[in-house]
C-alpha cells in the first residue's frame, strides 16, 4: 500500500498578560505599543544589553528594564462604561476639529506615531492632516513622510508639532502645541499627548485611548470634560430616530384630515 502522509497542526499556546513572548526564533508581541517592548528585547538579544539600554533610554517606555529578560505584564483590560467616549467618537465623527500634524526633518518616528495615532486613530478626537515646510520630510532614521505644504493649508483648529521644543511652523488662527516642550523627565512620546487629550477632551478619553494601545496610563489631569459635540450629535440621532419611527403615523393622520368627508348615499 502507498505510504500515507499525516499532517499535524500544532496550535500555539495563548499566553495572557505579557507584552512579548519568545518561542525559539519567533518573537510575538501584544498589540500596538507593546511592539516597542518586543523590539527592545530583540535589540538586547542581537546587539547586547548596552545598546538596548541606550535605545530604551531614548524611548522611555514605562516598565521596561534592560537588566531583565522578563516581559512586563499587561493588566487585564475589558470594555467598561468609562469607554463610552471612545465608542461615540468612533461612531459619530462629524464636526470633529481638524488638527495639523506638523512634521520636521529629523523627527523621531515614535513621537510622530504617538501624536498621529492617539489624536486621530485611537481617541478619535480630531481629523489629522500632516503638514510641513515641504512635501517630503525625512525622519531621524531615514523614513520619508509625505505632507501637505503648510502654506497651502487653512482652517486648522490646532497645530501639533511632535519631537521639537520650538517651531517656525504656523497656521493663522491655529493654536500650537509642542508635546516635547510639555514633556516631563522620563516621559515617552505618548505621555504628553495623553495629558493633552485629558485636558482638552477629558480624562476618560485619554485613559481609554491609552488602554486601546496597551500603554500604561500615566498620571493624567483630572478634568471631567462634558462632550458637547457628542451629546449634541447623540441627541440629534435620537431625535431623528424618534421622528423616523413616528413619521408613518403622522402621515396617516394628515392624510385622513385632508380627505373630504363623504355622506352616505340614500338607499
């Protein structure tokens, strides 16, 4: 009889509560910001602890210790009622402010990613437009980013310029925020942005944004901002839903009122 080939499928074991897992030559990480920890672990493995410590000192990711090979734990995260601004900002994106993401040559990639992802991609607090002095910006490690020339941009509500403590970028009427100038000692690129979101949109929004990128929540301002845009849009959606549900009944009543009364014909 011919030989029979048997294929065995080995499913990976799920390891919960850790930022990275190494299995032989394969390293996997949890989502988003946990990849930074996984990358530092690879640097430590292939380039040594000193090089990993040098890069880690620039990154300043909370909880990473170059003297250990143990991955920092991730607290169990679950959807909670406090996450409601995240869901509403994602489903009701209309009338969000427009932020310019000011890009400058030599900017650190993590600083750019922190601002772009937190304001626009995770917290859904604003529309983000990359702007710069010229159409192509080269980052600290040679990445080329495309941007809209800032002299062609108008109507920005705010200009966020990561990675620098001063800038010549400006747009008429747009307030400028420099995360690096607002950073505390030991901050990564994420911390000042999260604090800014807490001040402008409320602590709950910033804490939820950090949770969804698996970033340890820093000490945040305690402002409890009222989400007027969200409340207004939500009220409008509810009102339209009520009117939509009541419309058939209202139409039938109007038709009956306009229909002329007819007397019964005599037999």
